[in-house]
C-alpha cells in the first residue's frame, strides 16, 4: 500500500480492522469493491441464544457492517460514514458454522447513501441459507480539517 496516498478502499479496510467490535465479534472482511462488500463471522456459542443458533445481535452487526462498508467505498478519499437508519428483517434462524454477508449500494449521494445487505447462514457443506436482509442509510462525513 502507498502509505503516502492510500485509496479509499485501503482507508476503509484499515478503519474497519481497527474497530474493537469487529475484533470482538470475529468479523472478517473478505473483500471490498466499489459499492460492494463481503464479510464472514464464525459461529460462537458466546453469541447464541440456544445451542447452534446465533442471536439477532450478531446477525444485525454482520448486515450493518456489510451494507455501510459497501457505502463507504463510494466516498471520496478520506471521507467516512455512519449508520443513521436501518431496517433488519430476520427471515430464518441463523444456524450454521458461520455467517456470510454481502453488502451493496442502492443509491449513493453526497450527504447520504442508501445501502443493503443479505446475511446467509453457511452450513458445514458450505451451503448458504438466507437468514436476514437489511436496508440502511449511512450519513457521509467529510474529513475534519486539522487546526
């Protein structure tokens, strides 16, 4: 990476990796492309409400990170964003060895970006089962000038 002139994708990747919640949940960003992202999270009993079934909170976190990180990839270099509105629909139990989420941009604007994500439970055979979908709005923030 060119540390003197990092790209927006590199800045987003660095910012996400440094977040304590990403580390605590074991979230792994598999890839970022302009307007898209893909994430995984291994199953953990610590985040379940019944044996083998993940609770809604990590499912939401996966969807939120996938959607809003996809939105961040469309911003000018140095800009950031934050979730300001979401709707999560839980469609099926999150049962599997891991969760996989794919985020995408619906409409990118200067001040706000509408984005979405689908979350899949992945079984031991690698088969995906849609368990949640999220629609979100991210507020875009210009870099703050140093004093």
